[in-house]
């Protein structure tokens, strides 16, 4: 048996999650529920569950306030959030799993399975999540990269380029470091497209601040400030030239 506490400020959502767990996951014993930061603090003060289902927005604060009260909490956390594009982006930048409301039985089951195996997010990853959620219009400073055996946090400005490697991605940093990440290039191209990163080729995503020149010869390629040359696909040439022109106006 696993124990769980649900922290959710909407009564209907709380009751639905409680009912779904009782019906479909009898291996989980719900020891308490809470609808606010204050109630959550009391519940966690009495019991440290195996799994904490934690809503982000609560009536008297946020889920982060709960975690700050219990910095040594060992519970596996399943964040529950509304279907909001900014929230989804924030969780991706922090490399933290989440469940979107409304969720399916399959999505809930997957979240529980992941929670049993997950690496508990540290304070720095939680800070990335909190900062990105609190300022959705601003460019995030950092991103969490999930490798085969650990999670590495890097500054967006330190990323020179990304290269596809089958269903994985290699990140190339300014200091020469290479990071092999278990996500596709498309995943990162979609995430970073509004933050000065441009997919110039099926296999290449480039930080436009690291481009020194576009060379039209030999089919067209980019010269990067670190001396690398990156091919540009035919359909991306006009877009690349327009961006470079706008940068030098």
C-alpha cells in the first residue's frame, strides 16, 4: 500500500481525484486531503505520504508555499495543473512531470507510475518552474535537461546549438560541453522557438545570438562564433537571411 495526500482547492476537482484514486488505484490509501496552504501544512505535519498530489494555485497561496514549509519532504510529488500553455511550458523547462486537468484514467495511471520511479525535483528545478510560471511573458533564464542518468540545469544563453541524434538531442554549450538528452529535437525546437532559437535544418537548432554569418555558397550554411559551420535547408534560407538582416539594422 502507498499513502497519499491530495491538495486541491476546488471541491469538485478534489472529490473527482479522490474518487478516481479509490476506484482505479486501490493500492493507494488517501490519508488526508487539503484545500489550502494552511490545511496542507496541517495534513503534512501529521503524515508524510508516499505521494503528494499538489495543485499549483491554491486559495491562500501556491503549491510552492507548501513545499517551502516542508523543505525536507520526501514524498513523491505529482503536480496537478489546469490546461494552460504557460503552465505546460514551465513544467517542460523544469523537466518536472505533471498531470493536466481534466485528465484521463490513463494519464493519471502514467503519472502514478512515473512518481514511483521519479527523481525528486531539487530546489533549483522547482525555482525554474516557479519563476517561469510567475513571469510567463519573459524569457526563462535556465532549462533542465534530462539525460540518461541525471538532470542538468543550464542557462539558455550558454546553449550554442542543438543537434538531432535519432530520437535524442545533443546540446552544445559555449564551454565546449556536450549534453545528450533523451528528447527529440522537435520537442526542444517547439519549446525554444520564441527565445532566439531557430531550427535551420531538420537536424539543427541554433541560438541566433551565436551566428556570425550566413554563407550563400555551397548550398548555404551558417558560420557560428565558435567556428562551426551548420547547414541550412533550402526552405529555411529566406527566414535565416531575414532574421540576420533584422539583427543588424
